[in-house]
């Protein structure tokens, strides 16, 4: 009986924990954080197709400098823009913003809270486990699950 109760609770609590990012607001003032140069990905088959900028708060900037070793609370924001038809030299409209925040309570996502926002800054309903963490786990497990590095800021 206890095993059934534990299974039932885990089926309820895991989705609640994964959706905890839904209530996390986009940090105000992040445009004043350390910002990467403009990155353009023109390969339409790439998940990163478009134009993006990476922002790192002070803790995340220190983590990048320490070889992708991030302390609790480090926050990284990535703004994604569309490519204007036939012109990748100009940012198109913003299409989404994503956030990673180091949070040791987020066991299923490598100690990171992932959150997605629409261009308007409202939560997008992004599922962090299926949408974000799979790639981060595959591509950056040896770099604290952060795909970008200090080189992205040079």
C-alpha cells in the first residue's frame, strides 16, 4: 500500500516540479547584464536557427570565466530573434526568451531551472525536461549542462 501511495505522489509531484518554472518571472534588468555579441545561425534545420544574444548575470559571468562551473543562483538568458527574409544582417522580430537558473532543487534537469517566455515576456508553457534538458544533457553534460562558453562572449 505504501508503495502505491509513493508511486501516486511521484506521478503528481514530478509534473508539478517540472512546471514550477511556469511561475518564475523573467528577471527585470537582464539587458544590462554581460551580453554576448550577435550570433546568427542560418541553418534552417538547426534548433538555434535565427539570431540570438546571451546575457549572463554576475554569478553566471564568473561561472563562464571558471570554465563553466556555475554557482547556485547563476542566471543565463538567451533572446531569440527571427531572421528577416533574405537579410541576416538585421534582427527580425523577437520570437522567444529562455532562461536557465542554477537551482540545486531541480534534480531532473541537472540542477538547473529552465523557463521559456514569449516575445512579450510571458511564460510560454515550455516543458523543460523534453524541450531543453535533453539537448543540454547530450551536448553539454561536461560543462555543467550549459551549451555556451566564455568564447560566446568574445
